């Protein structure tokens, strides 16, 4: 059996759409991404200098990737090739981040810090905190794997439980949720094994940014057991889906839809 690529260890592949006229600045973004565990992909093909439509090779590469960055600049906006790439990415309903590289001052003494600040929203946007009852751990792990396929890095609760035995878990979880929601997402798996702390984490996340919170009912819960604070909320219900893999797939599809909605909103604000 062919071994599947371990995306968590190998790093996320990121397709970078850019103008070749901005290469000095784009290179800084590429280096910052590599230094933070990502695998950026840049294309500069001789055929792209011709007056032809976007090459089929580029389309195939876009089809094979789940994460994209647009290095935005006057040059990128004037490039028909960059705009063709962006339009194709949008047509595929893929998630992409806009990085305004015109803000980069090549001779700035703080250039490394400046570039890191530019990619921070992208780094955080790939983060997901999954809250769950330990008895639902198998589904949570299935969900983590499905998230990784689409470029979402799930916060590893098991790791922190192992190395933080003497740390206040509630405090650590709240700090992690708050950090994740700065530009990432919070998923709460609600089941018949409802625990108080899971609901409290959900309520805490809702207070921070409800647009980045995805509560999911994973099995049948008696109405009287559902906390009042959860009633009348927009909750995804996958309890009628039998397969854990299919449950996870449905949850991630909803997560991607949320991310695209937030991206559209952010693009309009800018």
C-alpha cells in the first residue's frame, strides 16, 4: 500500500500568484513562508511571456492545490496572467489570501519582521481548534485528517495534554481558542456525551467571533439536554450521517464555505 503524504510533517503547499516584476518582494514572502513550515510554489515559465491564455500546466497545478496567496501590487493588478490565475482560483471556489507586497520596503532594517506580519493572517487562517468530548476522539482525529487535506492545521490537544500535565487546562484552552480565532476557526463537536467544559468553550468562542465558530451536532441529543445558550443558534447537524469519514468531510465542506464567506467580506472591506 502506498503511504499517504503526511501533510502535518511535510508542510502545506501554497500556490503563489504574482507578477515577475515583483520578484524581489515575492521572494521575501516565499522565504518567510518556508521559514514558517509552508511549501510555497512559484511559476515563471518562458511561455507565460507570450500573449496567450493561462497555460494548462498552471491550471492543473491550481487544481491540485488547496491554499493560495495573491501577492498584490500595481504590477499584479496590471498583469493579465495574474488576473487569469486569480479568476481561475475563484471559479474553483478555492481559498486564497491577499498579501499587499507594495507595503514591503526592501531597504527597511525591520524587513523580516514586516514580511512576517504580512503573512500572519494567512498563518492564522489555516488554524482550527476542535473542541470535543474525549469519548468522541475517533471522530475528532478523522476531522483533523480531513482538515489537513484542505490546508487547515488542527490544534493538537493531545500534544498539550501530554506536555502540560501541570498546566491549568481551562486557561490553556481559552488562550488557544482566543489565538486561533484571531483569523482561524473553532469547531465544537456536540454529542449525547455533552460535557460542561465543551459548552463553555463554545460559549467563549461565540463571544469572541461568532462568524468563525462552527458548532456541530454529531449524534442525537435530547432537546432537554441541549443548553439554553445553544438553542436558536446556527448549528450543523450531521447525526444522520453514519460514516465518521463522511461526517468529517461534511464538516470540512461547511468550514470551507465559512472561510470563503469571510474572505469575500474581508475583500469587500479592503
